[in-house]
C-alpha cells in the first residue's frame, strides 16, 4: 500500500478551506449511529475500526454511501466519559441500522493534532465562539484520516462541529 499514489489511499485528502471557519445548516441530515464504550473518553481503538467497517459495509451493500467520498463524515460525540457515539453520513436509511438525523446550525473549525489535543481544541473552539457571541450546545468531531493516511499526508486533521 505504501507504493500506491496518495489518491488511492482509503481516506481522501482533506480540503481544509471547505471545512475551516464555516457555518453549516443541517436539516435532517441522515446518519447511521453506533456506540462504543470508552474509559474517561478514551476509546478502545480496535472497537472503532470494527464499528466503522461494519457501518461502511452495511451502507455499501445497499448503495447508501455518499456519492462523493470527500463529503462523507464520520462524527464522534461523547455523551459521557464512558460512551462514545459514532455517526456515518448516508444518503438513505438502512434497514437493521440505527438511522438518525441531525438538524441544527453548526460552526466548524479544522485543527491538526493528536487525539490527546481534543480538550485543548475544544477550549480554543469555545474561545473562538465566544468572540462571536456564540456558545456550543454540543460538539461532534470528524477525524479526517486513519492513522496510516495521517502518516502519509503528514497531518492529523480533525474537524470540530459546534452546534450553536
């Protein structure tokens, strides 16, 4: 796989300007949802890969994946220190999956760093929102690259979506 061109990697190269400092209005944006246990917000890495593979496989079987891979979002939200939610964008509901929709206004910002930097980035996002008199109700985070692609591209981008 290391001899393949970057474009053939599993993760598309992130167009930072498309996602950084943007506002999105989602009206019943479709997702399928899974949950995984965490220990003080730290997920168990093998479980993440298993759940995401399962979600993609089910979506692919029924042709529910988004047509443009660059628009596909895998969002993570932590409702507690012991549970994480994973959302995969789809273009239609999928039988035998937890189909959900998300609606609201979201401001996004792109950060580059490791998973351990998430609390720091949330603080930076909160400070940014404060400068425009906004406050986050909830955060969703999209990790743009798997570890192998992060190494290949030289960045570990995260898109923070703050529901305002």
